[in-house]
């Protein structure tokens, strides 16, 4: 079985514990305004125009984003990095895009990774069927789960989809007792007001679960803007500023004190 991957990141240290190899899988059902991987939204290999500028001159060339991999290709890459992952208690992470969009390939590859002794992590928006999550849980050691907003209309306005299925899948994972890290992108003008953050805190800590290992507060940043320029894609976030360090520390304090580690960044 084949999957479509648009980037492979070796020696990743922000996509789960230890040193990891992260595979970025094509396709995402969301269209977040602040997306840092816009080239991963389309589910198929895409030819995009790359624009490089030197002074007043522009140089344009086509670039193919997305390559077909078989499960055996994934294992071959992981074997080359096994010593580093074993020594650091790391593993493999499937990100995107949304890895659950390539569900059958993900299932097959996760199973093979588990059989070969690799710690498995899925970095997910949570937007897939509850049945898919229930089936994938036994093959997954850790979920990195995004929660962006509690209000469904606001969520749809900024991401293109409502959030009911996401919050439902969050409960499925929590109740499964599979290890879980919650990731909250902090986006000014979208979800950074204190009232919403307080409600989000109460939602997460409404019932204490030992499998919740960490909360990552991910401040919106403009690093991804270079990709929009590179691939000649219009950005909807040009006038949005990054949250200040002071504001991020205030938000961290809001989430602290519930017995779960809170970290700014991945």
C-alpha cells in the first residue's frame, strides 16, 4: 500500500519524546488561516510554482510536492535512525496535513512500526470519524491532539470545519487511556481572549486523566509566511502579529496548577 508524503524530518525533537523521524502526510480537511504547511493541504502530489526573488528579479520554477512511499520505505528510513531513537527513547511521528486522511496506509504503517519496536505518535487535528480513531488507538503510543476553539461557528470560520467531531474524538482518546499531549495554537483575534482560554482550560481539566501528559501552547508565528511566498500562495494572516512573550506566560499561568506540565512551544 502506498501513501503520499510531502516531507520527512529526521532528528525531530518537537514531535513527541526523544529524537524522532516525522513524516508529513499529504491531505488535510481543514484550511486554517494560519496553516504553516499549506503545501500539505491537497491530498495528491501537487505541482506548485516556486518564486525566488533576488533584488528586483524573479526566478520561477515548478516543484512537485508529495511523493509516494510504501510501508517498507518508511521502515527502511526508520532503521537507519534506530540507534538515535533507541538511545533517546524517541520514535516515529506521523504529521501533516492530517495523517488520518490516509487512514488505510497509516494503519498498515503503524502496525509495521509497532511490530518492529518503534514508538508511534500521531499529530492530528482530530478531524476524522470516531471509528477511525477507535481503530487506530491500539497501534498508537501517543497522540498530539490539536484543540483550537470550543465554539463550533468560530472554529468553522477560521478553519473551514466545525469542531463537534474533534471534541468527540478527544474524549475517545482520553477514555482510551492512550498517552496524550494537547496542543493549543494561540492565534490573536481567534482564540486568545481570556474568557475562551478559561473555558478551554475547564474543558481539558474537567475530568482528571492520567494519560494527559502535557499541554503545549503554540504561539502563532510568521515563520510559515516564507512558504506562502515560496509557493506563491496568498496569506490571510499578513496583518496578524505574534503574541508577546508576556502574553504567552500569562496564558501558561492560566493553564498551570492542575498537575499537568504546560509548555510554551512544541
